[in-house]
C-alpha cells in the first residue's frame, strides 16, 4: 500500500473511531447513573473527553498536517499522546475511587488500605507527570515532502514504550492486590444471607479491575506494535486503542 493510500486509511479510521467515542460520550450524558457517585462520573467524563481529543488530533494529522506552510505534525502528535496518557490515567483514578468507596463500607473499612490508596494516588500522579514529560520531550512528527500525501511521519523514543510498560505492570500488580483481598472475602460473606449486597459490591469491583487491566493491556499492545513498525499507518492501532479504553471507561460506570 502506498504512502498516500496509508494516509487515507488512517484518516478515515481515525474519524470512525472518533465518532464511536463521541457516541459513547453522548450515551454517557443522557443515561442516568443514580448508583454512581458524582466523582466517578466526573472522572469517567474526563477520561472519555481526553481520549476523544487524542483521536481528534490524529484526525488533524491527516486533514491539517500544516497550516500556512508550517508543519504542525509534531504538535498534533505530542498533543494526541498527552491527551491519551492523561485519559488512561484518569481511567485508573476511576478504579482507585472505586477502591476508596468500597473501603468506606463498615464491614470492609481498613486504615491500612486507606493509607495505600493515598500512596497509589501519589504514585499515579507522579508517573503521569513523568509520562507526559516524556511525551513532550521524546516525540516528534514531520510532514511528508510530497504535499499530495496527507498525514504525518510520527516518531517517538523507545524509552517511552518501555517506561509505559513498566508503569502499567506496576499499577496492575498494585490493583490486583486490592482485588485479591476483597475477592477472598466473598467466600466468607456468602455464608451469610445478610451479606448478598456486599457480595455484589465486591463482584462488581472485580469487574472494574478486569476492565482496568484490559485498558492497560490495550495500551501495551499498542505501544509494542508502534515500537516495531513506527509508521503512520500504525496510528490506526492507536485510534483503536483509544476506542477500547473508552469502551472500558464507559462500562466501568455500569
């Protein structure tokens, strides 16, 4: 497939994925969520919006790679990655907030977990800042020399992917510890007929964990594919990745 054909595929794939994410946002807005706290809903809205902006930037790399002769590919590519990273971390904060809510239940409340929630929150903020800084410093993008070819030639340093994978593995392990702790309690609570609601809460929490891990796994696969090929056509994978994470975010408010 030629460079021009690659650009066309990426351009329209990005539009399709952006449209999908916007539909999720629209459904999110019009469907009431009476059992979900305002903070969780706010974080979910924020994550979806940031992911949509990331996809919009990729659309921009196809339709407006340059303005008045000046190439803006580098800025659009960096902006897409920043929106993406912050959107993914916002989804992680949705899970942390779920942990905090579950820990407030009288039968599950633990001061130790409360402290761990603070540690994880600080860790996520620090790793998010580091990731965003690297997205700014270690990414670049250039316009094609042939003006008839839309799109950009994005690039990034290998360290971006390796760091992202390490941070995701660490976050997944920490989140799994919370899920394992409360999942073990289900066996105890199932023995009591008065604890059915609590069992449902923990089961729902476990589902949130699966969605969070799925979103992070999508990020890892996206990073590895782009690391191997580093071509404009692989931005299709990036847009699909954004859509998968958006779907996980949407499902987490159920």
